[in-house]
């Protein structure tokens, strides 16, 4: 987290800790000191590599909880058991499921974002994908008890990457955020990507305006 | 020529398996429609995280509290590229401001 301080500046990055004082991770992580892959030993998801996070008041209790994305396509929730001013994150994540089946974003590489995409007053989850495209998991639950339908395609993975030097649509490993880009009152999408071009790498930023 | 039973049974099982696989549902297509994509620029150059190992992660955020969203773009090196909005609310125009600083240094976060 980079805490915002006055005049649009940010404090140095700091790792988020859970209530037991451990660095908050889904499971697997790269140990930069030991230079090897490690896993959180007490986590039942120690093999799962977390790669993205966003914050939302999941349970409508007035503080921000975390929604975590993973390399293998699953989505996790880490509840804040403290308060908005003194967060105390749970020591374990909960995988987002439909019944007993974990929800998975096709193409994996989930970096979740929160937005009320359909304007029904409930927050939804958006995500890009390792295979490209953008997916929407619609909140079909209630305030304080969200529940999510399986992923729906908002943007199809590009069938043809075409001329990689001059692409006309996003490539792979997409990352998405929803915003009213042009101030017209509805949510548009910003999509970042990874696009190779004969050995050169690019990460473009695409705007999809809502019709 | 009469076909052996094992061959007929094998073909039947293969057909049933194929039918099952084809019936598995692809993700639904959401009903909300979008305009064709536009690749964003800062000045005359496309915004690109390529020299920082690509993997662009964009976010619109009003960094200078002027009422207009600016653009923050994460990259694989763990940095954040900053593009300030020098246009209007309806027609943003971005100016490359380099990498985000935090705590007096170029901000960098681990990517694993």
C-alpha cells in the first residue's frame, strides 16, 4: 500500500499485515532474500500465487476488506476484522465459490477490480485475463452478503492479434479498471495489456467507451 | 462387412464424450455494449509500459485534485507511470510525468 499524504503525494510502499502480524499473502510468493519460491505455511492455499488486490467494503460493516486475485484464476476475500482506522485482516483468505465450486476467470491471471458495472447498486467484480479479454462477475447477492455469478465476457479475447506493431485491440495478460472516462455519467473501461512485437514488448492502454 | 461390436461401442462412447464436451458452456456474453477500443496517447506517443517489461495496469485517479482524472499505469517492473490530464473532463489529454515517487524515491513494489 502507498498511503496518500497531503498535496497529492504518497508515502513509501508498505506491506500489509494480517492481524497476527504476518505479511498478507494468498499463499505462494517469491522470497526476494532467499531467491526462491516459498509458501505461507499456515495457509490452506500455500500453492496459490496471489498477483492482484483491490479493496471494497465486502460485508458492509464500514471498513475496507481485500479482494485478491490469483495466477490460477481464482478470487479470494480477506476480511478486515478491525475497523477503517485500525484494520485487522483475517489470517486466512476465503475462496470465492458458487456452492462448492471455486469461481475461476478463464485464461487465469486474475487482477480484480470493483465496480457496479450494471448499475444495480451492488458492487461487481471485473477482471482481465492471461488469455486477454475482460470478464464480469455479477453480484447476485445482497448488501453485506455478496454472491457472484460465473464470469461473463465483456470483452472477448482478441481472435487475431493482427499487426503487432499496430494492434487494433488489446493483447494478452489484460488488466482492467472501470471509470467514467469522459464524464458522461456511465462507466467506461480502461484495459492494459501485454503485446509482443517480434521481440519487442509493449504494454498499451486501451479505452472502451460504453455505448 | 459387419463391424465388430467393440468398434461400434468405441465409436458410441467417443460420440457421447464429444457431445458432452461440446455442451460445456463458454462464459456468457454480457449484454452491455462497448465502442471499439482506442489506444491512449500521451502527446503524440502511445502510452506504453514496454521499457518496463510491459504488462500495463491502468487506473484513472485525480492525482492533483483539480477535478479531472489523471492516469496511473503500473508496469511489470513494479513502477507506476504518471500521466497528468491537461485537457478537459470530456476530452482528456495526457502529459507524461515519468514515474511516481513515494516517500522521496521512485515508488517500486514487488510483482510476485
